[in-house]
């Protein structure tokens, strides 16, 4: 006979209301903990984002603060001379008459000479280190070039005044004066007493100083060119110059122009080396490259500590504002050049 089913097994067990509350609250508690953990994980990213924004805003605020302080300090000179300060060559602290043309010309001339010398030399150095140099020579030669950037500028200035200047006067200026004697334009470019200081000497010293910066940047950007592109060009029969001019330079033009602008900014803002070798002469009496001149940075270094408060000090600050504007213009022109290169590249594509 079949056994009778006991009531305890036949009847369903009544649900415990407390267990329903526990099971109902568990998913909600899990969702809450998950949301808290998500917020905790997002907190470092949020803090990092705010820190990055704050750094950018602080940099912008510093830039605007420097510009504002220059404008406030130079306002007496701006109010008195206006834009005529940029075209006047008179600099007479005794008579309180000031013009910045001599300093502006000296700054632009020395920087142009420095770039004219440094860019081809830096390009040759970078090309040799990346394409032509044997493996055993790359590292020591690259390190030696980079060590030039660690030499203090005052050492360059002393070397230029005591060693390079006499060599330039004896073995360059005097032979050029003898060779170009009687030729109208060329003779005026090499005229003057052979003392070895002047615009050309300052430009050459600046070129030596900025070569390590430009060469290092060019070498690094040449190294990031994909080897497959260069190897494909070599496989098609291209020479080394064709590979560099048609493959490497188009691929790295932004970095190359950035390195040149870095060197130009270094040349424009250099103070001590230029002060030693430029001559610190506030007149434009001759177009000679060997004539003594002055630059904005050397004028500030020589006169600011002794300048009396008033129009003299305001004129020096005005020179600083002009230097700021020159740097801004150079940077803007480099950005426009890069944008134009990109547009032309897109149109060709």
C-alpha cells in the first residue's frame, strides 16, 4: 500500500517575510555600492582634468600678466613717443631722448645671421647622424653636439671677445677689406676698424649657440620617419639626397620648422653672449657687418640697473615690450607657414 504523505511534505512552507525583505534589498544595495565605486574611480580623472585646466589657465594668466606689466611700465614712453619710438635712432639718456631703432636692427640682424649659418649646419649634422654616420660614431658625436648646449652663454661671450674676435678681425675682416677695396657696396659692408666685434661677430656666436638646439630637434624628427618609407625609396633607386628631400623632409616638416623656431627664439632672447661681442654702440653710422651695434637684450642688461625712474626706465621697458612683440610675430609666422604647408599638401592629395 502506498504510504500516506505527511502533512509536512504535502503542504507548502509559508514564506518568511523577513527573507523577502533581504532579497529585495540586496540588488538595491549592490547597485548603490557599484555607483559609489564608479564615482570613486572617476574622481582621480576628474581631479586630473581640473588640474590640467588650471595649469593651462595659470600659464595664460602669467602671459597676460607679463604683457600687462610691460604695457603699464612702458606707458610713459608709449604716450610720449608712440610708434615713432620704433623708427628713431636717437638714444640719449642725458637729453631724455630715446628711440629703439638701433636695438631693433641689432636684434633682427644678429638673429638673421645666426639662422643663416645655423640652419644649414644643423641640417647637415642631423642628416649625417641619421643617414650617413657609422654606428660607432653616432652616439659620441651626438653627445658632443648636445654638450654645446650646456655651455653657459657668458662663456661663449668671453670666448668670442677674447679668442674669436681677434681671429675674425685678422683672418676675415682685413683680407676682405683688401679684396673689396674700391668696390662701392662690398667695401662698405666690411668697412670699419678691425677689432673683431660687431654685428657679424655676434651673429656667428649666436649661430654656434643655437646649432645644438636645432640639430638635436632635426635629428630626433628625422629618426621618427618610418624606416619602410626610406627603404622603399632606396629600393626604387633614390639617392640619399632624394630620400631626405622627398621623403624625410615632407614627413617631418612640422618638427623641422619647430626646431628652427626654437633656435630663433634662443637667438632673439640671448643676452650675455651678445653683450660681450656686439659692441654696445647706439648709432647706425655704417652698414658694415663689422660695425659695433646694440641689441634689445644687451641694452636692457647694460642700462636697466642704472636707469633712473621715469622716461629712461619706461623706454627700456618699451624695448622689452617690442621684444615680446617680435617673438609673438615670429611664432605667428611659423604657425601660418605650417598651416599653408598643410593646405598645399591637402590640395596635392
